[in-house]
C-alpha cells in the first residue's frame, strides 16, 4: 500500500468527491468541490473516475511527504505554486512522488482552490459520499498534520502538464437569474445589484462569501418563511449585505434571495479571492439553459482532448 | 400578491413552487402534496426536491430538461387529487433542564412572565410535529411551541452551543445535532439522536412525525456527540 503523510495543511483543506446530492430535505447540502470542474479534470487526467475522492487544497496550502511509493497524482485548479522537493512543477499536471520525496502546494498568483487527485484514496464515507461537510466534519474530513493518506498501489506515470482551459480562470462577471425572492427589493435596488460592482470580503469559506458593495435594503418587512437555499443563492440579510452561498451552504434561510448564480458560473466565482471585484449580469432562464448546454458540450470536448492522451489504466 | 401556487425559475437548474408569501397550514399542505408526488414519481431529469415552510425547491439537470418543461409537469401534478399523508410516527425525547444544559431558561421565564417551572411544564405539555428539516444536517424544525412561549430570536447568538440542545424561537422548537452558534433560546438538552449510523435510515424523523418531550433528572450516556 502506498502512503502519503500530511506535513502541513492550511484551514479548509479537505477530502471532496462528486458531492452528496439528494439530502437537502434532511438539512444536508450537496458539498463537493468548490470548483467542480477542476476536481473532474484532475481525476480524469490521472485515470480515476471523474467523481473519485481527492483533496481540495485551499489558499492555506498543503505539504505532503511520500512514506511509501511511488505515488502518481494529478493537480488541477487555480494558479497555485507546486514544488517536488525544491523543484517547481507545472501547477496543472501529473507527477510522481517516490518514497521520501516531498510535495508542497502554495497559493500562487490567482485562484482559491486546487485539487489533488490520488489513486484509490481510502476515505470515510457519509451518506454515500466522501465529501467533507466542514461545519460538521462529516465525510472524509479536513486534513491535519501527521495524518497518513492510504492509497492504492498503481503503476507510476511519467510527469506531464495538463492543458489549462480558459474556463478555469476566475470569473469577475457572474450570470444570475433574478429571484426567487426579488419581490422584497424595490426597482432601484434591483438595478443597483446588476449595475454596480461588488468585492469579495474576507468572510469567505466553503459555506459562502459575504460581499461588500452597494447597500441592498429590503423594501418590505422580512416576514418571509424559511425557504430552501441552493449553491449560488445570493441571500441579502436585513442589514442589506449580500452573501453568495456555496458548497457547504445552509439548506434553508429566512432572508430573501435577490438572485441565484448559474451553476455553470459558480466554479469560476469560487476561484475569486477576497478583495477581487465581481459584477452580476441578469440573464433569462431560457438563455441560462442554452449556455449551460453549450458549456457542457465545450467542456466535454476539452476533457476528451486530454483524457485520451493520459494512457492511464 | 399573485395567485398560488406560483412557480419561479431559479438559476439554470431549479424552480421554486411557492404556495404562499407567509407560512400557513394551506401552504404547508401544498408543499407536502407536491413533494409526495415527486417522491412517488420522480420527474425526468429531476435531481431532488427540498421542502420549505411555504415553498418546494425542485432541482433538475439542465442537460435533460428545462424550467418550462418542469413547470408544466408540476402544474399537472398539482391538478391531481391530494393523497392523504400517512400519519406520522411518535417519538419521545427526554429533556434535562439542569442549569448548565438550559442556560436561557430563566431569561425565557422572565420574558414570558412565567416561572421557570411553568416554562418547562408548558414546553413538555405540547405536542410537536416535524415540519421541515433545514439549515444544517438533521436540524428538524418542530411546530407546536405554546403561544405563551413565543419569543423572537435573541439579539445576539450564543457560541458553541452543544449538540443535543433543545432550543426554541417563535413557534418553532428543535433539537440541535451539531455544536454551533445559535440565536434561539436554549431551554434544555436531549439525548435523542436524530443523526443515526443506520444507512437505511440515516435520519430519525420523517416530516410529519410527532414528537413529545418528557423531563429527566439526568441524561444517560454522553449527549455531546449525538451524530455519527
């Protein structure tokens, strides 16, 4: 059995897989990677199933040492710095660690999340998924120094870079469908929401990101019942401050949702950093469906292009 | 405002079927009816449905279907006759009111103009029903808090409230499953485990189940880890 030991892990570095859909009715969000495309790319590049459990690395970074190897792994997502021992490696790529070698992943020029795909990572599963719900710690869990990751023995692969798609970049212009509780805001506030720029604050984690920017005062008393929340809901609290809810979001909330981010734009939104500017653009539900299908087709072509070349088992 | 049910498009992968602007028995019945229909006969391309107090969120795969098709399908479901829901099961929850497990009991008594004992008796006497799960894993909102105990949330949340805490706000009561902050009033602690290890039944309550609380002098076992 191959083994990696965690030397250092920043906050919010955790095990994630394809997520845990279907339990929203029990108060359980889907969780899964903040940048879903990036984990899929890393897994396919390694030869894993696309939703296999891997490690989500935050801007807190991660350092590992190979205790028993060799271990071939793949990295994708964001613009991080990656070193094997002291040698810089492609931030998106397949690489092999031999026993005694060290891997360091640190934040680079852009991006908030990168993904480490591993062969047959042994994980704790909750409700059919290894994705960590960080608030409870359920699922595979957050990584901590001294922890040993147990892996399947797999034949090593040569080092190579993974082509980075344009769609992997952070998205400063985010498409939304307005509502469903936009009735709580007057027309001027709704116009401000799409006309003016916001910035991400430091209050950002796997549950959501609080924004700074235009004040969005609810025009009506907040007497709404607690209603379901989605990944991408833009919820405005009574103080007029907007929060975009993300992978580990609470499942219901009694504050109005002024708009909802398209699923196709959430990965790019999650890669923004605190103090980055962001603007919202309202689109119709019909055009949102059209772009979702176009983007899925483009992404499938991208995946086909490099997954075939991997020569992985 | 508008005619209910009202179906709104949400992002590129969901619709929200709204049955009222405020919670009511009629709105909740509408949510239950549509949710039960989708559980029995899932929609093509449907991912999951999540009930709220007055609305049902229906998630779908945009590569398979779209808002218009889902909206039409939901409207057809809503025409169907209502199948009466099965009567829920009854769960009994022990509550301990030791001062360290019920830090807000005195404040609740003062705010309601009752004695500590009257607050406890009033809470225990009521019959509770599981309305929805929400917020966090296993957080089951129970309706049925007596009107004499209805209080708005506290102005400031208390941090790191232990799992198993019995908390109230407005007409709602719940037994927490995680150690988290809460702005609700903490009036006791229970050892009833809502999150279970059983993969066939990971959550103790079903929506519609009944819950009754009874007083115990001490809790058996360690109530601080009801999960896992």
